[in-house]
C-alpha cells in the first residue's frame, strides 16, 4: 500500500496535512510531536505504509499510535494499491480513482483505438497528447504535406517538410512513445474519431460516422477562435447536423455560408489557439476513452482570441435532424 499523495505538510506541533488537492487532502490532528515530525519529514521516495511505520518508529512513536495513524490514512483512502509502474500518468490516476486503483482506467486506454483526422499544429499536438496519456493506438490521418509552419511542433522537424502529415506524425509519435501503435484503423472500428477541421464541420466527414454509430469529437479552427465539441455518441447526444439546424434557425443564411466555408482552403493555425485547442480536445478524448462523460457531450467549448478562455455552450437534439431516433 502506498500513499495516494507525496505531499505531507507540517501544520503545527501536533498536526499535518496529507495532500494538497481539496478533493482528498486530510488533516491529521492530535498527534504526538514525534508523529507529526515523522510524517512531515517523510522522505519523498518513502511513500508506502512500511516506510510510514519506519519513520514513526524512528521518532519513538508508540506502536499503538502508529497503528492509529496508519488506520486513519487507510480510512481516508490515502493508502492505496501501487499504480502501474511503467505508466507516466499512473500516480495521478491512483489519486483520482475513488478506490485508488488506476489499473482499469489505464488498461482501457491502452486498448483504445483513436483516429485523429487533420494534422495541422492542433491535430499533431492532440495526437501526441493522446499517445503520452497512454492511449495505445493513435492513428494520425492527413495526406497534406508538412509545411515549415509546423516545424518544431509535436516532434516534427525540418526533415519532415514535404512529407505527408500522417506519416511524419506517426514517426514523431513513435519517437516520443515507442509502444504506441499507429497502423490504420477502419473508421467503423475506431473507439473514437477526432475530426480537426477548418472554418466549419464538413457533413461529408461526420455524417457517415453517425450512420455507422461511431463516437466522434469535432474540433473546428475558425478565423480567430476554435470550437471543441460536440463529442457525438450517435443516438444518444446531439450530432453536428443538429448544431447546423440550430444555427440555421438563428440565421437563415447559415446553410449558404457553411457551404462556402466548407470548400475554403486551410489557414494557418495561431499558436495559442492550437496549444489550448489540443489540450482541451485531448481532455475530451481521454474522457470518452476512459468511459467517463465528457463535458462536450451535447456541448461545445469556444476558445476565442485574445484571452483564450473556454466558454461552454449546451446544445439539444434538433427535431428536424432525426439523429435522436437512431439506435444508440
């Protein structure tokens, strides 16, 4: 059993605070000065129950009090099973999981298959974030050539200029996370498809995913903003056509504008938007992979320059769409 957190802070002669996150931090009070001193000075590497008892014994803390301290830590779920040793995010997930066992979440990520379609700055950064977070199979999809604007981004270098983005991103993913798989995943067999597009979401790309019942996350880079979401679970949450119908209700000219935007060429992705967008999209994607409800199921996060603070908007199924009648 290991401590859920390595932060043990001295709060007074007879008090220590274990953990700093308000979701799980606990104050242990009425300790003897020796017990408080032992816990507050616990070496960072000594984070298991045996090390706690050794530190208490070194301060001549009676066995009865040592048993009580360890019992309080266990009752507060601050002593947990050790997480997977070879996963960089395992310790964090051991903290977040209610039972302290990171294994189910991380093993689910390792088995997941995610396609990232669209690999400019944002898409390449998103794919790298997913691989580093432990998603076992990340297929980067984009036949457009790497440009000099993408050099230095998500592991891409001068040698990649002119190469297809998908091949260059796959090489960069393997350089960063050698165990990740990047081989082709049929769209209908992916656990999640992430569509990174410019100007507007193209129905030719997302409608087949609804028909096939494939979960997909939309990311749209716009003129001076971007939209992350919705994350569509066909038959269960509003789809991208629902959003277009709502927009057409608000602005009858929207269908004509959207048709023009869909054929406009890709534009340069501004650095702050690409960075924030990749991080936000990665958070939504790993939520979907983990089996949690993502904040953008039935919603979008809009990030606009210059402040780049996300603003969430909820969307409902549109009665003119019909996607809610599909089997989930």
